[in-house]
């Protein structure tokens, strides 16, 4: 027998089962008894060509040999891929026909598993045990729906979007049971073809007629694309009032916050999404990266560990997740007393071994591994060995710059800064800002690092002192406010907000009575934020405060 079992029978077919007569079915389940039981049901309802396999790997292999009309797949397939990973890989490899039907079945009912499976959007989700009559009715409806919607799906597959739009419009002229599907698909096509006004009008007309969640989500998408971030947030908030479990919308609002430079709110949004549906690899990866950016390294480590666990047997598994975990562990071991440093470094070493064993390393991954090693050696006070790696990486950066990803260049800049090669780091990072000037989210990440390349502990201490300084400033206690701002700057000397707050308080005292002490503080703070460029949200305030400082400087020179 071949690697899968083929069952071809000639069942007694009645007129109600004719819709199944030409369908090709694949059953995927690790228990032979269930495969055979389900096969008998399928034969009884009129399917005459049935293949059966016992695991995800064989399911992918079978689908790569021939297309199936219907796939019924268990979620829990024992060792190897689960049903969610099978569906993800089939889509990734484009092994499903536009009108293929994928049904997920399972005996498990945990919220995490159910939400993860549903997020993959199978055509149906059934709980075991399966009743033949229920299954037959469900399949009849799915086949009819598949055949009805196939023309639009086929046009989308061919990227014939204009024709697909016309098909949807034609279908909506005649009210039918699939009108809601056509409306949503039409809106997606409007966004895909950059017809944003049409998308907004359609969403608003639907919301005027009935309560629905997806129009709010698509309005959020459109407003974010158009740069209306605040309105996009309102759209998503309206959605959450209707459907607080709209998990994909939390991912999207996180991107809105990132575009605004509000990384902490972005992290909270992603955490809400992971609380609802944690078994999505890309979401855990995103949580890890955002948490690492803001220095929440405990959350970053846990998220990357979860990502790696979810990546086992996944077509989306990649070396970068292992390197991100290793980097987070190294940084956490330096900043936190709550972690066993030797254990963390030992885990890092094991992660690198796994990476070398599981993946073929490209130049970007190799550099990221070396960067992590350089930071480890620097933290261990072995600066000569760290510098040797830094010099090697800098040579690669200069000689093979066009082969390096933006993410790798960012990691190079950060590590060089941490390892006290600040001038080179700033040059690399500012070049990267220019290269990625069209990517607002990425530029904000770079600027946020340049503002505060310090530990989360120092950021927190600075925030406390700054808050007290602002309170004193509002009470017109300018000298005491300056003392608090200076204390904050001891923890985060490059932070633009802190430096500009200090300058503003000093300028008030200079107006009352000139003193070189206050002018010197102003000049020092301007020097601290010399890294500000016009991309930066604080740049306008910087320019506004720099002018009176320059005027006071000229007065002092004349005196």
C-alpha cells in the first residue's frame, strides 16, 4: 500500500447525495478506528473517492500529489503537526483549491485550542463524537456554499480583483443567503485595490443598517492606512464593545499604537490578544519583540519560549526566534537579580546549538548570534574579546551592507551602543532612519532606542523623578523641579523629554535672574539631545527651546 490508504467504493447514491458523487475526500486522523468509522459515514452519504492518512506530514504529502475537494482533519494528531499546523502549511504552500473545504474535528475543548484553531478559519469546526446526520447536513451546506462562492474565490486567486469586485456587486443586487459574505469580500477587495472611500462608504452603510463587528475593523484598517491613527483607534474600540474577543483586531490596534510610538499600549493590546488566543505563533513572536523593545524582558523571554514551542513542526519555525530568546536571556541576566545568570547563559549556549543543528544560517542570523556573544562578553567584563567580535561585525557591515536586513542593522546599532561604541552606533542607526524613512513604525523603534538606551529599571526611576519634577514645575517651584529633572537624567541622560523639561525650567529662572549655572545646564541638555532629527516627535519642541538658549548664550558672551 502507498503512504496513504485509498478507498474507492460504489455506494448507493440517492438524489440527495448526488452533490458528493464527484468529490475527492481526505481524512486525517491518528486513530485508525476513527478513520474507518468516518470513511463508512462518507461512503453512506455518497462520496466514492476517499484517501486516509494518519498524520500531518502525510497529509501535506498527499495534498502535494493531488487536490482535494474536502479535507476532514483531526486537531490532535499525536506526534508531529497538529491540525492547525496542517491547515497553515497547506495555505502557505498553496495546496488548497479556492473551493476546497477544510473541516477541523477534535475531542478537545480548551479555550486556547479552540480559539487557535478557529483563527486559522477552517470552513467548519466539529466536536467529536461526530453524528452522521449532522455531518451530512453540514457538508451539504458547505458544498453548496463552496460552489456558489467559487467564481469570486477563483478570480481572487488569479488576482483578477476588478472582475471579482464586479462579481460581488452583481451578487449583492440579488439578495441571497450569502450577501454578508459578498459584502465583507467586497470591502476587502476595495482595501486591496486602494479604493478606500468605497470601502468606508460600504462599511458605514452596513453599520447604519445593522449591528456588525467586521465593518468597524475594516474602518480601522482604512483609517490607519490613511494616517488617521486616532480615528482608527476609535474604530477598534467600537468593535471591542460589540465583540471583546475580536482577537485579530487587537493585533491591528497594536500596530496603530506602534505607528504613534506608544509601545507600551501596543504591548498591552498584544497581551490582551494572547490572553484570548495564545496559540498563534506570530502573535507570541510580536509580543516578544515589543516587550524586548521596552525592556520588559521577563515577558519577552516567556513569549519567545512560547513561540519556539509553537514553532515545533510548524512551517513558520525560524532561527530568528531562537536568537531573539537568547538575546533576551543575555539582557535579562545583566539587568535582573531574579534570574540565575549562569543558567541563563547555559540556556543561551544550548539555543545556539539548536539553531546550528536545525537551520541553515544566513548572514543575518550569523551576525545576530555574534552580536549576542559580543554583549555576553561585554557584560562579563571581557571587553577585549567583545571588541574583536564588534570589529568583525563592523567589517561585514561595511563590506556587505546590501545583504543585511534592516532588523539586523538595528541589532548591530543597539549592540554597538551597549558595548560602548556609541559614535559608530549612532552613525549606523541614523543611516537606518534614512533608509527606512517610509516605515513609521520601524523609525519610531530606532528613535525610541536612541532616546533611552538604558535598562527598564533606569527608565522607571527616571519616570518617577520626572513626574515629581513636572508637579513642582506646575507649582512654580522651578529650582526644585530642576533638581528632580537632574535626578531623572542620571538614570536616562539622553531622554529628550527629560532634557527639554530641564531646559524649560531653567529658562524660567534665567528670566527671573541671569546665572551661568542655568545656562550651562541648558547647553548640556541640548548636547544630550543632539541626536534628535526632524523625524522625531520632540523635534519641534527642541527647536522652540533651543532658540532662547542661543539668545541667552549671545547675551552672556557680550556681557
